[in-house]
C-alpha cells in the first residue's frame, strides 16, 4: 500500500471520527430543553409586533407558549417575534420556550399601553440625553455596565404633571436598586425617588415653568456589597414609563367581588372618563384594572364575598354580611378610618388589614372598640412596612368599631387600606414544588400535590387535570402509608406531546371549595397555576 493511500485512509478515519464527535455534540445539545434568562426588550405595546432578544439557549426547534391568547410568539432568526393583540389588557404576562425535550422556566413579559422606544446610548451625561419626541412613552432600557447612567429629555409646559415609573426589580427581577430623578436642563435635581414599589422608584413632578427636563436613572446592586459605585450588568433591564397623561396609582375599591366589571382609578392626570377602569376577566386572586387612555394597569384583589367602600370621613354602623372586604382611606394626618359591623357573641373572626402589601402607604394599626368606644383589642405590623392581622371573639352581640390609623401618623390620598373580616371556615389550598414535568414514553412520572388543611378541614380532595390530551393517562396512586396532606399523581404516555395543563382540587357536593394547584416561582410575583408537561420521543433502540 502506497504512502498516499495510507494517508488517504488515515484522513478518512479522522474525518469519520470528527463527524461522529460533532454529531454526538449536536445530539446532546439538541436533546436539552431551551432556557431563557432575560428578555430585551422585556415588554411591548398592545397592538404591535416586536422583535425580542432572548438570552439563554434557544435553537431552530424552539417554540414559545404565552399565558394568554392575546400574546403570540414566534421564533425567527434567533429572535422572538412577539405580537400583542390590540385589545390585550396592559399588565404582566408569562412566556415559556419549549421543544421536544422540555421547557424553559416562565419569564414575565409586560404589555404596555403607551408607544415604546428603545434607549439610545450614549446618554450618561444630562447635557447629552436621549431626547424624546413627546412626553408619553415607555422606554426599554438597560444599565449594562458598572457606572452606567441613563438620561432622557422631555419638554413640559408650566403646570403639566409628569409621572415617571420604573419597573425593574419588582417584576423583571433585574438585580438593581434604582434611583429615579428629575433634573432641570442645567442639571439641578428637582425631584427624586428610589423605593416606591419595593426597590423600584416612581414619582410625580409638576413643572413650574415651560422647559426641558431630564429624567435620570442609575442604580445600586439589589444585594448590597462593599463597592461604592453605580451598578450595572447585562441583566439590569428596565421599563421606564414617562407620561403627562392619565396614570393610575391604585383602584377603589381595593377588592371586588367575582362579578365586578369596573373600578375607579386614583392617581394623576385622571379625568372623570379615564378614572373609570375595566376589569380583565379571570379567576386569579388579583384582577387587572385598566383604561383605554390610561398609561398603566393596576391590580385589584378579587374576592368570593361582598366588598364595600367607606364614605370619606365616616364609619357607618351596619349589619354587614360576613365575610367581607372593606376599602377605607385615612384622609388626614393622624386620622383614623374604619368600619362598624355587627358581630355575634362567640363567633371568632379573622381580621386582616392590608396596605403595604398592596403598594400603599399605611402601616396599619388596628384597634377594636365596643359601642361605648372602650378598647378591646389592638394589633400593629409585625415587621417594618408590614400589614396587620388579629383574631377576635366578640364578648356580646353588637356593633364593634374596627378603626385603622397609621403607625407613623400619616394620612392622605395614598393612605388607603383594605380590611378583610373573614369567618374562619374549614378550608384548604393545593401546591406543588415544580412547574415542569417530563414523561419518557412507557415510564410513569409522579407529581406530588401538597394539601394544606386549615381550620379543621378533613374532607377528601379529588384532583383532576385540565388541558391534557387523551393520550396522557392520569391517575391518583395509592400509597402503602396514606398521607392525608399529600396526593400523589401518576402520569404516563406513549406518544410525544408538549403543552400547558392545570390541576384542580374538588370536594364532593361543595363547588365553593374548588381550588387550583399552584406553584411559587422566583420569576413571578404571584404563584402560577400554569404547569407544563413534556412527553419525549421514544428512546432509540
């Protein structure tokens, strides 16, 4: 055999080995579920289609699921093409990437009402800001490196109120503690805020004269360290809303019954028409309230019982039906507000006062008084900037005053609160520890559902699945040592499938005790009911 022939055979074997190695790497890579670590921009205006860059691991086989039909996502040329319907309610949605081998974690995606712009660098210097052609936009930006500062110029008329609200850490989980300032054209700080909604700032500024004003954003790390510097990284994405139009701060009432369709907004630049906010349909614990010409949406608690609103400066004695939710406002500094319900002797009630957890200003101190205003019970927040709760058993039938004041003597429009008077009936909740499950054909996958029983609830709970195809077999498995607080489910399938599903708990002859299985995730504000199942292709023999 000649030297050339031997060399040719060696090269052929080498090429074959390289091909096999590459195929092995490709097969290994393609066998991994996709991942999304961040989105840029992290939101879009309703009625638009936007190209979004998804950091993480996506390939040509990736598809994307969204939590609402109002948002559709396609993967095109390495980007996500997100289309938002014109009638989509502004607010937070969730998206998930998936392929034949699994799914990514859920990522928040914010739908806005205003025109959107992308931040233009360089804009660190207030003398050379990103100039906005108007005064009502949502800006998608990023503090992408240490020391980064972003400046935006808007033109205001005397008397105009500019609302500036930044969303970064609270919803997008950006690792930043942002500061938001309004500067004069020559660089003097006129207004500043850094912790309005958690670590995210918000402010309202009224111009005292015509001119150009600068909105400036910078940040510190959300987890403080020893450095003394402005913080930034590729993960520090944000959405900055700047508007001289209608902006809702919160809604009244703070809680509504299941059949409510409208609330009234409180905030800035609101007219009688824009004050009317519609409620998006849904069965979650919180509803989204929004208006056609309002820059943002707000959350409203959705209750299975009646909800009331207090008259300003008045606490009326009424025989309210229990349980109930009541919205009140401390109008003046040092003032009080509340409700005077009729309570029955010996009937223990759970009383919760919420304000701080709803993003409002009251650090609630709750006092309970009898008809002669004799104090019977008192409760204060258990932690800084926390809310208040107590259990109370009336000593006699009669009216009892439940009065709220602010721990620090505050009062004003943002000093609204919600009193929830609940009758402690037996109840339960359902949770699981994961939101994604995988089935290998022919092999069962188990899902453990935790049943948290409260106030003496002992009845059996039946778990059913919604959204699974006929090819997926779903059954409750019996345990050698039954645990009344855990239901173990078995899922098996033979054919590939991927999709979202939900698990629901039901109690026989008690439709009011239907509960949805939820899982708490670090990426989302509220526990989600949207679970995911992947049935992989059969293993090759």
